[in-house]
C-alpha cells in the first residue's frame, strides 16, 4: 500500500478517535486506541515505539530514536497530546524520516479543539 493511502487511513482513524473522545487525554491513550483501530479495523501492520538507529562513523546506536508508530512499514506517525506543537516536533519527525529512509510522516496533536489544525504531513524528499 502506498504511503498516501496509509496516511489517509491513519487520518480517518484519528478523526474518529478525536470525535468520540475529544482532546485532553494522555498521549499513551490515543496511541493504544490508534493501534487497535489500525490493526483490528484496517488489518494494517503497526509497530509501536519503532526504534530508529543512528549511525556515526563506525558506531551504530540501535536505539537512537523511537517513533510512536510505524504503519505498513512505510509511514511514521508521531502522536502528541500537548498544548501547542513547537518547531522541534516537526524537525523530530523529519529526522526520523531521514534516518529511516522513509518518505512520509504524520505529526498528530490530539489536544486540539479541531483536530484538523493538529495534523501535519511531513515529507522527506518528493512523494
């Protein structure tokens, strides 16, 4: 499945979760429910707390970063439940994409009154 199709499914699931639960819960609650939705209702493969290694010269740090979700082996999803997304959050996802060689990431902040304002697509290169 293409990254854009995976992203469409994730965004639809996020809207469903946000509509039913609203903002204000812990990030871990949204993550657990998102994983359930993507696996049980959409039969997607999802890896939680996906480890992204960092390589420096001859040294490899196996657990350099941990992305919240890896969906379908192609889409990185970083979930937040915070007051305001900061520029560092976008950079974090872009770094995950660069280090993993993946093309598309989603940054989703569930702590928004209107979820649309809390969903950001981050692209590594041309998609």
